[in-house]
């Protein structure tokens, strides 16, 4: 069994698409399809069911996917162990950060990564927690920082910290600036992410516990765009102070504490439970934990 063919099959199966896998692997789609088909011929099994929306795994494909992940992980571990002989870890780490923390964490994380893991490579991408959680499951990300991560058997999480959330409104003459009770939040038109977003789920769940529902003015899956719309008067937002400080112009907004009870977002470090972490990924996890604590936790 060819390791390259096995890697190609695993990526196609995880991403559910030859098109997405060809982009991820930087290989032409016909060549990718041919290699996977050769693997199927060798094993005398249909591994994938092709349809108009992409591909799904057959029972044989599901079995090979589990074995394939383990084989590829062991190969990566072997490479790492060999490079340790000359004193350095190698390999690639794909890290996902939420928009509110990307600007704050990217430079210190990259600087520390280069200093401590000079022969490894780092890829950082930005996304909302729901999309990053999906990327962890399908293998596009190795590590992610997630807000209010939804419980999933496919994800292992490590709690890092809790952040107070605020009602963000445009700064105008005579505008309220004091705390607002959670129940009163239901009377404020909100510019908020779509339903599968962790922040949206939290706001709806906490208001439901108060017997209320949020008043949705606009649904936007982009924190910078939400802040632009708030500044333009389209509504208010529920965000952390980090989001306002790093993505907006803090002087343009009033951030009002949400009280009775306080509304808090939980930040967790997450990895896939489907794939064991490599030594390089483990080292990166420790870098992320240390940097996050140093920059975000109160001193």
C-alpha cells in the first residue's frame, strides 16, 4: 500500500470532496482521483461513494480511514523521532484563532514558535468557532482556540479562561454607558452571527433562561463587519472587550457590562479526538497555553 495514496484517500474522506482535497494537497484533481482509484483497485474495495455533492465513505472506507489516520500519524511520529536525534522537531502545525484574538496573538505566537521550533512550519488561519470546530474534525486544523465550544465526541478541549461579554453600542452624545441587565438585552436590536455560531448560541440560551428571546436586527458572520454596522447605527452587538479593542476603533463604541447575571464567554484550546497529536503539535499546544495566559489572564 502506497503511503501517498493512503494520505490522498484520508484527505478526500475527511474533506468529503476531491475538489477541496486537491486544493489542500496541491495536486490536480484528475491525478488525485486516479491515485485513490488505484488504491481501491489494489484493495479490491470501493472506498468512496461519489455523488453530486462530493463523496462519502463506504463501510470499507470508514475502516480504512481509521487505520489510515493511525498509519500516517505513526509515520509522522517516526519522522519527528528521527529529527530529534539532531535536536529539533519538524512537521507542520495548522492553528485556528478567533477574529477577536488573531491580531493580539499572531505575532507573539509566531515569534515564539520560530525561536523554539525552527525546523517546523506554522499555518495560522482565522475563523468563527463553529467553522473552526468543523475544520478540526475534518483535519484542516490541528489546534484551535474556540469560544463556547459545543460538546462533541470528535473534539477534546482544554479550558483556558472566561471573558466578560459586553453590549457594544455606538458612542453618541447622551448614550447610556452603564451596565445593562441581561433581561433588558432582549429589547435591544442586535447585529449578531448566524445561528450555528457559538456566541449566538450563548446569547440565545442565556436569554431563554430568563424567559426572553433576542431581537435580531442583522445576522453577519464577521466580527469586523459587525463592528462596522454597529458604528453605522444598524444595531448593537454582544462581544468581548478584546474584540472591540483589536478589531474596531475603541473610541467609537460604548461597552456596557451585561449583569444580573453576567454574560461570559469561555475560551478553550481544542484538538481533534480522532487523531493523536504529534510531538510538534504538543509543543505548540504548550506555546499557545503559555502565550494565552500571559497576554489574556489578569496579572
